[in-house]
């Protein structure tokens, strides 16, 4: 049981760190398309693994970040 929890913890950490890295990259390049592609690849990874729980978690996190990314993208466009 503990082994399964530890493995899930690693995967959740990976998802969170991947999203955070994509967000930081977005702040540098303001590329919404690249950010979206990274989120798509992340969810696809768990879909291909057949892990529906982590796929759903990654999708929900990506959706949660959408308003933040969109607002920042608008701010970047308005400041140019």
C-alpha cells in the first residue's frame, strides 16, 4: 500500500512541477500556444499510461490555470 502511495506522490509531483515549469516559461515568452501544447502533452502522457485518475488530475489542473494564463496573455498584449 505504501509503495502505491509513494508512486502516486511522485506522479502528482511531476504533474505539478511540469505545470509550474510551463507557467514560468510562459511568463518569459508569453506563448499561449506553447503553454497549451505542454499541457496537452502532459495529459496525453497519463492517458497513454491508462491512468485515468492522474489524467483527470492533470486536465483539471490545466483547466484551473486557463484563466490565469488568459488574463496574463491579455495583459502582455495590452502592454505592447
